[in-house]
């Protein structure tokens, strides 16, 4: 199928006037970029799938890391939720206002 498309594109490119040829060349470039991007994404997904369950904890997004931590340490998560319910929202926000700037300094 791709070869037929390439053959048709070559025929159109040869028969086209200069303006149409420029447009067709841009379209071909876009197709090549999209194809390369799709291949790169498929390779990244394959690497992530083959790397195992610890990949998300080291290289994933914040949500993937939080979910992975929750799966590995359910007792800690239940304790944190229980502590949050015990303290209440006002104290949690106050503590977050103190702790978050310290954590952000440590990340630098």
C-alpha cells in the first residue's frame, strides 16, 4: 500500500507545476516527520513495557510514581490518609504551606 502511495506521489510530483510541487514536497515532509514520531513513540512504549514495573517509579510522571508507590506501600498510604482525616483540612493546608517550600528547596 505504501509503495502504491509513493508511486502515485512521484507521478503527481513529476506532473505538477512548481507551486504544486512545493506543496506536495511539504506534505511529503510532514508525512515523514509524523511517521518518524510514531515510530519513536512505539519504541518508547515498547521499552517501557519491557523495562518492568519499576520503570514508572524511576522514569514515569508524578502520577505514575504516586500510583506505583501506593501499590508498593499500601500500609503507608492508608496511614497517611488516616492521619489526614484525623488532622482535618485546615491543619493539612497549614502543614503543606510549611513543608512544600522545604521539599522544593531539597529538589534543587
